[in-house]
């Protein structure tokens, strides 16, 4: 993911001395060695509504998260019933 952020953010950042060395003057590192950057966080928030912290994605806006939870709940609501029904139908087919 850092490669995409480097392309999208660092390339346009005034702190980056883009060229052969691609050094960030804020972090005083080559852009490929930067682990995190507040500018990356801003980009992620603006474009995806997600924030990457400690290799975990956190929703900034809870609405998408709630929609995902509701969808998963609907999909697994009748799981146990479906398992029993599949077993019942197998028995009918086998006999």
C-alpha cells in the first residue's frame, strides 16, 4: 500500500525532493523507507474513509461499517437452519 501512497501523495508533496534520490525533507528519508506520514493519512481519509493504523484499517465514518455488519448478519441469520436442511435433503437423496 505504501507504494500507492508514494505515487499519489509524495510525488506531489512540496517536501519531497523528487528525482533520482526521492528524499523527503520532513522525514529526512528516502520515500521508500518511510513507514507512516500524516499526509498519507489525510489522503486515505479523503479518498476512502479509512485510516491505516498499526496495519489495521479503522473506519473514520461508521456508516459503512454498520452497513457491512448488517449485511453479514442477514447472510448468516439462517445458517444453522440451512445446514440442517442440507443434511435432511442429503438423507432423502441417499434413501
